[in-house]
């Protein structure tokens, strides 16, 4: 009798789905700022492919309840990880690197030069190309 009670919950954890945290790839803005943290997302995965055989309605109900509980527990834990990770990522984004502000400052500095027919150079390759043309 006790074996059934131990076997059913352990086998149910195998059949349950799980919610796991997943790192999102860095955006262009994150790469430009050199951020070290990642944005996170939740993903539902199947925790196993074993199916329990039940002969009674009580067993079927208990299998469903334990599987739902396991999924709920992983959702709570993973959701907390994602929430904290995304908050840390957001705080890092609010730091010194604000691409929009930097672009505005660069545009304000370059405006007089561009008004006189100047040309913006954005990469080192462009600078080397311009330098070779001048020689």
C-alpha cells in the first residue's frame, strides 16, 4: 500500500510540464551599450514522457493534481527568477548608456559641420577609407 503512495507522486513529477526561465539574446541597443545582463522570458517544457497507468478515478485525479502542482511550483520559482533578472536588466539599461541621448548629442555637435557640406563617419573602416582618399 505504501509503495503505491510513494510511486504515484514520484512518477507524476516525471509526467508534469515545467516552466523554465530562458535568456533572450541581446538587442542591438544592449550590444551598443555593452550591457552584461540579459532580458529573460518564460518557456513551458515537458519534464518527461512517462505516462502513469491508473485503474481508479482517484488515481487519475491524483496524477492530474500532482502534475498541476509541479507545473505551478516551477512557474512560481521561474517567474520569480525572470522578474528579478528583468528588473536588474532594466536597472542596467537606465545607466549611463542612453543611445538616444548620445545620438542627439552627436547630431548637435555634427550639425554645423554637416551644414557646411561635411560627411559623417561612423566606423573605423570609413575613416581609413576617407584618409586613403585624401592621400
